[in-house]
């Protein structure tokens, strides 16, 4: 199978994207490639950007980062915002730097919003309106996420299908954009203000969903053994962090924070985190299978095909 190039058909691919659901083994496959040729790993992960969120994000160790250069890791404080537009700007700069150093830019991660913004371009959406956002936030507190999600579903069913009701940041942004423009968010997102960036994209997918579920549970148990609860407690102790910040709403962090707040015991928090991670993986698999420009790597030898795609970027960039 030949990978489809994103962005302009007249431009050669400038980077290789290795995508996949959480816990599938993307990083290990990327390191296997890095053992054979010069690679810079560029994270496509909305949680790894935050400092002091190491265990629960599966962030590469200091030794791994010393062996293989990594970019877009530890670039924000947990209470700071980071948008898809920020990611595109930072990713393009990291790709350019990798080429200047004679290295392959390898984008690795599973945050669809970031990948889509880079590969397809950003939509010309209006800037945030503080007063409107404050009103919508109050309605969220008073009416609940389900009521606001139903409101979104009534005016923009495609956006409601993509945005989970437990994702308040995206839910409020969708309602905000619709009120500001009078048009569905999904309709506006089809209109890109800039051309997508030229990439080759591939994905590592599980042959068996049950196998992935087992991997998710095992990885979470390893994180708990490594001190995940203490990591969340340290974050929660900082008054600049709060439960409504995007960082602490991340999968795993949200459930352990609720445990620390006394909502339920650790075994239940663990089970809730496993379930939430499985749901995240399900959403990631759904969008990956709908992305026409993403090639699925073969199960029997994904590294062999990854080598071929890497060579295409080297030869044509």
C-alpha cells in the first residue's frame, strides 16, 4: 500500500507521522526506527506538553530523551493553555529544525485535534469571547454537561458526535463559536484558512481490541506502581492548578484527582481510569479508520514499512 500524502500534492512530504491509540506501542516502534537512522521525535500528545506530568502521560524517560531528541514535551505549565494553532506553529518549527540537523522529523502521538490541524490546516474561527465564555461556563455548572451537549446536538449534530459531553473545553468552545457566528462549528471547520502541511502518515492499530484493553490495564498498573498517585497529589497541591484546567482533566489524572478529593477509593479510581482510557482508545481508533490519508501499518512487520516511509521523506524532502 502507498501512503497518501497530506497537504499540497505539489510539495514533497516534510515529515512522517506515526499515529495510533494510546498504549499501542507507538513510542517503542519509533525508537526502533531511531536505532537505525537519525530521528527527532515530535510529540503529538496534548498531555505530554505539560511539565511535571510524567508518569501518567507515559512521557519518555530522561534516558530516552538523551538518546533520541524529543520536541514539544515539557513546554507548558499545567495551568497554561495550549491550542491547536500553538501546536501547528511549534511543530513546523520543530520539523524545520530537524531537517537543518539532518534528522528525520517523526511525529508520534494520538491527539487527533493536533494532527488534523497540521495535516489539513486551521479553520478561520472567531477569537474567544470572555463574557460569552463566562456565561456558558455558568450554564454548564447550573444545567450540567448533558444539557449543554443536547443543546449542541440540536444545532450541530456532527460536532456533537465528535465532542464528548465530558470534554467541557471543546463543548463550550463549540457553543461559543456557534453563538458568535450563527453557523455550525462543523461547517466552519471544513473551510481551512491555510493549506495542510505535507506529511506522510501511518498508524499502528491493534489486531485484537481485547489485547489493547489488556495493555491499557497493565500500563495503568505500572503507572500506579511508579507513583502516579503522588504525581497527581503534587499537582493538586499547587494552587495554580485546578480541576477545570485541561491538564488535570486528562484521562487518569481526572480519576485520581477525584480519589484524592474523597469521591471514591483507589481501586475504583483505577477501574474508572482504565474504562476512560479504553473509551479514549475507542475514539482514537474511530477517527484513525476514517482518515483516508493514514496508512495502516502491517501487523506482521510494522517496522519494515515504517523504514520505507521514512526513506520517502528523506528522499523527497
